[in-house]
């Protein structure tokens, strides 16, 4: 059965019409992003990296994709139960998660993973297709909706938005609600919380997390920025830089703890307080069991009969063909000739390390020579940390006008859909010129730009 949000191409014209009207505009509307007054920390972090316009998406299609992502989250976190009878040790072994790392991640793995993360997708012209699912709390983009909020205060853009009934979901507000709920606080109760990085993390991420901190007071949260060395347990209260807190937004990873015994000791204070109910850790470490890209391959290669018809349809609709290559064996697939098959399909495949993020270690088949691709596959086949090989998604492009010259460029957009326990939590968009390569990440490719998304109701066709 075709989901209601998978709609005929003729019905997808609302966002295209609004995009065309914006691109055809002259005067101050064309410069709205450039001229909009942004919150200071947000401006310091993102002003120089903003795309010249927001993107527009059909409301039913984007919200339908978000519903798919929410259902996919539940299915992804059910993989250990479906494939390994709930044995997380076997699950970790299949994904190359070693003993010490697995022990930390499994510690809180009871009662289901906290639903918080960002799914990264491309739109291929027919629908949204999943590339990765970042199931964790150390995520970028949670502040993106500050751009949409600011744009609505721009006089001409505000009028444009009202004309077309544009809408957006505020990720910052949804994150604040999730933190408030984790702390057990009422809707109007002030909540002291902290975003905690590993030691040295603030030097690396301060501009990014400062923009998140800046947005939280509007939602009744006093969010402090700190590092693990600032954590203490005093008279039964967890303090951050000497101040008691009720909830901690985790911005450190399991690798941070394994690399630094002092960090592991400070994190243990948080872990025990979380277990005792004295502080809420958002999210607990078990979230990262499912950020491992190999979980997608296990789901893609699920044996027949382990998924119901609707679940299989969801996987087929959302997830490109994906397989694990790890430690000299084809984990999660019965295809002995997987590596050789992948060599022959170089132009249609991409190779990604299981645990790296930010585009690190990715080998793009269609940007490689036959020899480079063969060497990459051979190295992956003996790497105990593991890789995923995934079918290429060909994204549609977005027309973006240069406000200064009027030239129209074609851009590829990556749609980051946030989810929280309350459901869909907004969209973070990253974009890259269509001729600028396949890795869409501003840490790897400096031509990457960011923007926000507005949805357009079907009635915009008649606007």
C-alpha cells in the first residue's frame, strides 16, 4: 500500500511554486537572509555559512517523511531483538564494537533507547531517502530554527511567509521540551541544565554549542556549557562548575571516555547519579549503539520473515541497499562475493566507516578510479572496525539565486530531520553546489552552506 504522503508528482507543485516566486523576486526579499538580524551567537557561528535562501518543502511530504523516520527509529532500535534475541553482546560483536566500548554502551540499554537523533536524507525526486541516522545527543543543527524565527521578523519575508502560509517546527523548542521532561519538570518550572563536552570540547565546539545555549532561556532553560572536569558530586547533588543541575545534555562520546581515564571517572559520577535518579543524563550512552552505521546494514539485510509487510515496505521506501564489510567477513549477508560484486558496481556505491562522523573516511565510488576503489574495498575487508557499503542516492537539485548577480545555481540539499520523544522536531538543511563533490559536510567541504526549511501547504497552489 502506498503511504498517503507519497503523492503524485503533479501534486508536488506547492513548494516548487513558492520556490519559483522567491527566486524571481527582486528588491529586499532577495537579500532577506543576508539582511536578517540574527541572535548574536547564532550569527557568529553561521552568518558566513548561510545559503542565500531558505528551502521550501511540501508540508504533507516532509511531515510524511518525518513519520517514516520516527517509525524507522523504532525499527532500528529493535534490530538486536529481531536478529540476536536481545543479546547486545552478539549485536556489538556483529558491528565490531569491542569489549570496553560495548560495556559502556550497554550499561543503560534497558527499556528502549531514548528517541533523540537526526536522520540525514536526500530527496531523489520521488521521495526522501535515508543516508545516515545519528542516534545520539552530540548533534549539530539543533539551533537551525533560529534562522526561520529571525526571517519571519524580516518585513518583506514575513509578508511572503504569511501570503503562502509558510510554517516550520522549532527544533530548539522541542529539545528544550525533551530536557524538561527528562528532568521531570513542569511546563513553567525553571530548569537548571548543562551541556557537557569532553575536556577540550568547548575549545572545539564552543561557537556551535553557544548558539544552542543562546536559544534555551526563551524556553525556560538555563543551559550552562561545561566539560567533564567541571562535574562534581557534592552532598548528593551533581554540580557543574559548582552549580547544581537537574539534567545534563551529553555532548561527549564513548571514545572520549576510553581515551581519558580522568574523563571516565567524571562521567562515572554522572552515570551513577543518573541511575540513582539524582540527575537526568540526556541521552544515556546506549543511544550510540544505533548511531553505528552497521545497524542500517543489518536492517537492510534482514532475513525474510523477520519484518512485517509494513516494516519491509518502510525499509524499502526509506533505506538504500546497504551491507556490512568487516574484519575479513561479510557480516550480516550470505553473499560470499560481496566485495567482488561491489568492485563491479563502483559507480553506484559509497563506502563509509562504521563509527566515523562528519564525512571522515568516506570513499565515494563514482569519484574514484577502479584501482582506488579496489584498494578501498580490500582495506575495508580486513579492517576490524568495519565499513558499510551503500547504494548511491542521486539527489534532486535546488535552484538557488545569487542575490548579487541574479545567476541561478543548482545545489544539492541534505535534509536533517530531528526527532525527540514527542515526535518530529524540525529540519536542518545543509547544501552544496551540485559540482562540488559528494561529501556534504562543512568540516570536509568548505563550500557547504546551511539553511532552514519552511513547509508549504497544498493550498499554496492557489496563492
